[in-house]
C-alpha cells in the first residue's frame, strides 16, 4: 500500500472542496430541541453516499419512543443508514449524530462568524456549530470514501454509515433504535471526540434527578402558619452533600481518568455528583410551598444504576425525616448508560498503529483515559452486549464543542482523512 500516494492525495484536497461540503452540512440547523430539520439534513447528505454506490435506508424512530424524551420536539426522527458490501469478512459501523446544540449569540462572548455558515480563516481554523460535534468527522469520512474510490482501494470491511438523531438529548437517540433493529454491525467507530492521541476506555453515564420538596404557602408575615419549602429542603441538601463526598471518592478499578489540577497522583475515572439547579418561591411576601432541585449524576462503568438510584433515594429520605416537609417527589431521568470500551481490541490496536504513522508519534505518546462526558454509545453497548467501540473524532482540546466559536483545524481534518483511509484499507 503506497502511503505516500495516499497522503499526497489528501494534502492536495482543495480547501474550497472541503469547505463546500462543510458548509452544506453545517448550513442545515439541526438544533435540538426541537430537531425539526432532520429530514433536510438527510436529503443533503444522502446524494454523497448514493454517488459512492451505497444502499440507503431512512429509518424513523416510532412516535411512541420519541414521547419518552421530555423535550418539545418537532418533526420525524429520521436516521440515514448507508451500507456497502465489499465482500469482506468483517463489518464496521461509522456513527455520527446529525443534531447539534443551540448556538446562542448573546452574553459576554459572541460568535466570530455566523454559527450555521462554516467559515475558515487564514490560520486554517474552521468555525461553526457542529464542526467538532460532530459534522466535521462525517465530512472527513465522506472525503475519505471518495478518495478510496478514486485510488481504487478496497476496504477490508463491509461499511455501514449511520447518521443519527437526538444524541444531544439522549433517552431515546436514533442509534438506540437502530441498535434494537439490528442496523448496527461489527466494530462501532463513533466519530466523536478529539484527534489528539488519546484512546478512550469508557464514558460516564448521565442521570438527572429532580427533587420536588412540598411545603405550605402562607403570608410571610405569619410564617408560622406555613412550611417554607426552601428552608426545609436544607436537611435534604445536607444529606446530598454528604453523599457527594462519598460518591466522588470512588474510582474505577481499571479505567484511567484525567489528571487533577494541583496533584501529581494518577487518578482513575471517578463519578461526579452535582447539585445543578434549584428553584423556589414566587414573591418575597409569600412563604414558598415548592422548592425544586436538579441533581446531575455521572455514573462510571464500575457502578450499577440501581445502586446509584437507591443511595440517592436513601439520602433524600434521611433529609426529609429531619425536615417538616409535607412530601417529597423524586423523578429519575436516565439520559445515557455508562459504557466501557475494549482498548485492546484488534481494531483499537490497529488505530494506534495508524496514529503513530500519520501523526509521527511514539507509542508512549498515546494515552488511555476515561471520559466524564456521556454518549449514546452506552445504549449500543447494552443492547448489542459489546464493548468493541472506538471513540475518536476530528476535534481538538480547544474545539469548545457546545460553546461559542466551536472550531476545528483544517490540518486535523486532513490528518483524520488519512487515518480513516489507512484504517479501512491497510493490513495492520
């Protein structure tokens, strides 16, 4: 296999050609909620796979499952499955979600360029909502597949490409339904994440808990006639803060975590426990009868969901017993399960060898870590009972996904294209 020829072809890709494709995909505002432009996105991207000879199928998530998602959603949740059989002995499923988070342009820091018009500057930085998370990776895949055809290379895998809905809100993302319907095959290559030489060994699950404390309202000048829900929430908060210390002292037995500022100790992946939203009260002269608290709990693969749920319920019950509250209602919203990935699978080891060649780095520069963020790959892992998952994308440590001025680098995109071609067609 002539690596130099492949690298030369990628390096000679015209900036205008790359940006034209990026502009098409970024230009469809697939913001969720509501996610009402998914069909437009599918219509935009389908011709590229059709031209490459892929079989296309649009798979819509049934309304009964969409109703499980507690957001104001509009439009069909249409997912595109593009497949091509190369007569290979193994399959691979490239995954990319089409939805993006909103791109507000208020506040202290504003977007340098319109977020839904992909823009490149002289340094090679490309701006736009979704360039890193994760339409940029899908652009790279399309360009890689086009070059594979041009260079008359033969992939070592039968290829499935999954363009999916609602990753950013979880609960019932499109890839969950595709996994249930047997559209996900072989190794799963999730094209999210960063191009820095990191192998992700796992991702945290995400659980939101809404605690509603119920008191009794009255005139604040006669507060002895009521029960102040905010004040009586305090014993519950005390118990939850005790639990937070216990939870965050835990570490995974074998998944490395990110370094902690101010310490040289090697931390393994740890769960996270955050009291994120608290609301209560209407007017200063009314004793509040309702106080609502939202907890965000990040679950590591070593933990069991039922155990996590029970310890939170126990803490809340202990706090309630020390308060005057009339009642406490607790709602659990399980966005994503945790997922553990096999960092020693043949395809992961192959990717590491390719990183070393393309990025010209030694083995010791490739780190293995667990990520505290969450992904719908947790559902895929559970449904298919597999940890044969690669989590690797075109972003970088400074991409600022979900933030203002989300960005990737042109040179990273070309690096990613090279790695995809070698991954698909080489004999490592």
